[in-house]
C-alpha cells in the first residue's frame, strides 16, 4: 500500500527496511477512520510483542543478504525502554479462587510455561513476558493456570444463596411494597422524572409542592423541571395508554422527587477536582449543596383491579379501597398510623385521607379530583395514592405473643361521636380505658341520624383472659370502664336511639 514513487519495482536498488511497534488503540482507531483494514492493522490492534520489531528487522535483513545478494549499509534505531509488568501473586490465592488444591510446583510450572519469570520471595513477584500484554492482574494469571490445568478439573459447586443479605431495611421495604402491589394487579412503570409548571398548576399544586427545580440542560424543553411528586408522571402515562386503547389502568412507580428551596451555600462546581477523586470534605459539600430527594411510591387506578370477563363481573376500585390499600401496606410494615381527612389537590375534596405517625406525614390516598380525571381521560371514580418511603419509621423487632387457648368474650357498644373526633381516636381511647384484658377494638357499624345529623359508630370489644373464661358480668364492667374513659377524653356518649 505504498505510494507510486515509493513502492518497490524491478528497478529498485536501495531499500530501507523499517520495523516499529505501534500503540494498539491508535492503530485500531486509524484503521476504522480511514476504512483501511490490512493484515498488519489487524495484528497490531490486537497487541504484539514490543521487542519483536528489532528481531523481525534483523531476520529480514539476514534474508535479503542471503537470498537477494543485498549489501548491508547500517542501522539507525530509536528505542523506548520496555518496562515489563510485575504482578504479586500468593499461591494460596490460586487455590481459593479456583477451589483446587494445586501444588506450588504445579502453579510455578504452568506460569513458566507461558513465559513468566517467578521470584523466590513470598508473595511471588511474577514478571510477565513482553508478548502477553493481556496479563495485568493476578486474576489473569489464575485464568491461565485454570486453562492449562483444565477447566474440567474445577469442581462444580453451587454457591450458597443469601438472598437479601446485603440489602438495607429501606431496600427491603421497597421490594416488599413493589411485590405487594404487583400481587394486587398493579403494573410497575418507570417515567422520566421531569414535569413543568403548567401541569402542576392544572393539578392544583401550590406552595412547596409546586416549587420545583429547573434543570440547566433538560432532555426536553417541554419538561424542564424536576418533578415535585410522582403522580403527574403517572397521569401522563395513563393518558398515553388511554390514547392507545388501554381502558383499564392500574399502575405504580417508585422514584425520587425534590422540592424547593435550594440548600444554603450552593457548591461552586469549579471547586470539584476532575484529576482525582474528591476528598471527603468536598464530598460532604457536594451532598450538602443538593436538595433533599425523598423516595415515594405512588399508584393510580383508572377503573378496576378485577376485570370483567367470562368468569364474572369485575369490581370497581373505589376511593375507600385506595385508602384501605395504603393502610394494608403500612400495617404489613408494622407501622401504627393515624388517619385524618384532608383537602389536598389533586384529590377530591372530602375523599382524601392523610396518614401520619407522631405528626410526620406518611401518605395520601383517595379519589382524584373530577377535573384532573377528566383532563387525563380517566373515569370520575379514578383513585390515586402516594407514600413517602423516607418518612416511614424504622420497623421494630416483632415479638410473638403466646397463644391463648381460652375462648374470647365479645361485647358491642354504640357511641355517638362529636364532630371532629376520628374513629381511630375513639378506638385508641377504648383500648386504653378497657384494661389489660382487652384484645381488640373494631368498628362494625356507622349510623347517621337523619333528623339531628349526629353520627354514631358501633364498636366490637374483644376480651380474653390468659387463665380463665371471662363472664359477661366481668366484661360488662371492663366495657363500662372503656366507655367512661373515652367519654372523659373525647366527649363520646352511649347512643340511646
């Protein structure tokens, strides 16, 4: 592939024989850029012995002299000193890595067989031959030993399964929640974590919930803001599926979101070095300069989870079901929570529940606002929920209770509830006032007087003693104690009608 004035012809009388070693990556790059692939380029880009150039040119000159009657005039060379690769290797590492009990003499023999020079010190210092540029770490040497000994000599042993052994409590919770939702009929989706102010305004997000961060180099100019909630992305996904003929939507996503304002003392990017790993102090500044990004799991149900078909009619997923779903998730995580009714966009007024633990917000669930449902092509009964996983308290170790074989004694009580008092508050007061033998308190009925508008709730109180069967007279005393305590604390009264 020489030039017209430099190629060898019948009149050529003077020849300069050149031998050189080229950088493999440079040869590979130039070969592809110029679209010229030769035998030499294919050899050189895979790596050849750097000492071979001198040997090859000497052999070429010798052949020209012997076969072509050439006359040797001289040599001019520029050599770059070759530094061989030296790898430390403990022979015990080979046995540990391959699960083979090889003798030291066998390991030495196999390494010398591929041209390695071995020191007598411990650990061994292995000098890699110049023609093996692929040997750089001790694992490469072990692979060569395994190849020469025979892969069939390596025993086949299944590793001991330690599923979840390296997962944190937070990661385990994420998996548990995802598995639970999939088992319920949800499909997990993954959306781009971006939105815009128009979408947030249409959904009714205000305050910090609408205070997002504008990305300096957004993927799309239409969505330049990092999301402040997972729900807008789910609604966009629901609309996209609706336009493609998917009428029944039950999806969820686990991801992060961020809300303003920015942390104080933002980090100047010029302070971050690129030539080496940042120091611990610089890393702390980096983490302190970025906004908090909690993780949330959010779900959206557009119609029903149980589909209709030849097997029967499906069941609509109501806003009460959405609240119950979140309550079930928190209960499975052994979290004692409080539920209150709130008005929060984009949920329907009066049909949105808020979950808290010791005043810390955990979740919202309920029916979507009709305007939001209509905008995204969802039925008016569409429901949604969102749980902030970072706010969930640590799960305490569950202590199993002894099994009580004695029968339980059950009595009911109907109480008139003052306005503003929650059923969960009444349950807690009854449990506290009933004494040590109370086992559970459950709501079984709700009645609203059409004339006065008063609301009364019916509670089932279950009592059980570890050493005897309780009589109705004994349980009546405990029940009256519970009602008296709840009346003093919350102002509830025995229903008389």
